[in-house]
């Protein structure tokens, strides 16, 4: 039972760290252009003709 005195504050601290990281990601613009980043992988730069 005394282990809960350690585990509950640790769990609350880790939850707050995760929430802080999520809020930081929102404020720094990490979720601004999700479609553009998703379509960038489909852009094939190998289609350019080779010049020898």
C-alpha cells in the first residue's frame, strides 16, 4: 500500500509532462499542414530526365 504513495505522484508527473509536450507541439505548429506532409512522400524526384 505504501508503494502507491510513490506511484501515484510519478504517474501524475508523467501525465503532466505528456500533456505539456502535446501543448508545446500544438503551439509550435507541428500539426499545421498534415496533408502536405503526407503527400510529400508520393512526390517522385526520379522522374527527371537524366543528362549525360
